[in-house]
C-alpha cells in the first residue's frame, strides 16, 4: 500500500499541539498516529469505552500521543483546559452507532449535540487556529437515486437525514459554521463515508460496520446476514485513508471554511462486500434479513472537492482492505469478541 504517513504537505504541523477528541477510537487513533508521524504533538481526550480492552490495546494510542486524558467532551472544564493548550482541534468524539442512537436519542443528544457545543465554546474562547469537525455521509439520507438505483452525494446538495445519528451530525455542521464562521478560528468539515479496517469489530445490537459483521460471521461459520438482500450501496473507505484526509483538512489552506466528502467515489453493494469476504471462506453462506430502522439505501461520494482542495485520493482498494482485515482476524488471538460467539441473534450487517 502507499505510505500515507509521510505526506510532505503536513510538515507545517511539525511542533503543533493538536487536540483530538475521540482520539482513542478506530479512526481517532489512526489520526493520532499520522499526526505524530508528521511531527505534531497529539493530545487525546477519550472516554475509552467504545471498544473492549483486548482490541483497544491494538490502537497504540499511548505510543503516539504526548498526553492521553480519560474524560468526556461534556466535561466543560477539561475541554476548556485542553483547548487552551492546543494549536488545532480535531473533533471526532461522538456516539457514532446508528442503531444505538435510534434506541437512545437522549444519549445521542448528550454526546453529539451537547458535547459538540462544549467543544465549540472552548475553541471559540481559545487561540486554536483551526477545528476539523468529523461529520458523516449519513446527513445525505437516501438522496436522489439515478436510473441504476445509486445516488451520488455532492457537498452542496439538499440534506435529508433519516436517522437520529445523522440529525445530530447535521446539527453539528450547522453549529460549527454559525460559531466559527467569520471568527478568528478556521474550520473544516469532513463527511466520512463507510469506514472500515482492522481492528474494527461490531457492537452488540448494531447494524453498522458491515465488513467486520460479515467477516466475523464467515470466520466463525455463521451465515452472513444481508439486510434487505444486501442491495444497499456503500462507499467503503479504509481507516488509514480516512485519517490521512482528516489531517490534510487540518493543514491545507484551501480546506478552510469547506465541507468535504471523504469517500472513494466507488459505489459498492453490501452483497458485493460479502462476496469479497467469501473468497477467503469457501464454505461461507449468506441469508437475507429485514432492513433495520434508519438504514439508508446509501450512495457514493462525489470526490471532486477532496481531490481539488486536499489533493487526496484513497490509496487502499476495497479488495486490499478486506484482505488485510481477514488476515488480521486470522492472526490475532481474541479478535472475535465473546458476545459474538455466544449468541446467534446478532443484528445483521448494514
């Protein structure tokens, strides 16, 4: 794969202090590693409750961070103190599970709305040069499908979120623009499409993250469950590429004040993902299951803005990314969580 860690355009971050909220998670930890590789000084704020400890240990957050703070973005004093020491902020902390947000909109509001407001209050009162807000392609909803049934999502099209999670992300985008637009602090908004990559694992009761859902099912001899037949379209982006684009949005001058899709521009059906995983497991079977609430038909990114403004294109193909994920499963003891093998009622992959 291409080396996404040593991008010469990131040299201006050398010596800069960067607060990464949610820096202990899958994407956040990769962002922290890339910041450290370009000479920045990452500071992590995270609750460290999104992943079980055996998997979280693989993120190596302590290795790449100058400081790791166990805390919550809703802790105003902590956030204010950390923002006051930062040159830049990447706000990636969120209650990011679509199904969980649907079940508990109160928690989604507390984490994604209240927490974001506290971060923005702290940033607005600090010398932070730029904030990058991590949003989601879910703000597009189903969009307007073309004749082939797929939808291409462009940054300036109308937004029609269909889930609680998407609604919180759209609010966050608006609030970032309202509070920081025209202020002394620049901002960039990045809309992630479908993130995947080791050591990502699914969560009980969730229908997000189809690569781990399908791969773990095949790996343990369970049928790969396809919601609605697996005809939904996703734009799959490897976590290393996602992290690279996010750090570029922090550093590139032309990204200031911009909202940028982070996707490959390639529409892929969930069934196609299952087929790629099945090449590693010849005995794998699939079963059709109902569509869960809030699960969009999906679409793919218009990538012109990320290419023009960031000079970014993904380096890891879906085939390579799935190969890497399956290799990680096969070589990592304890990768499969106990709850996954203890139940046969796992929610299907979206």
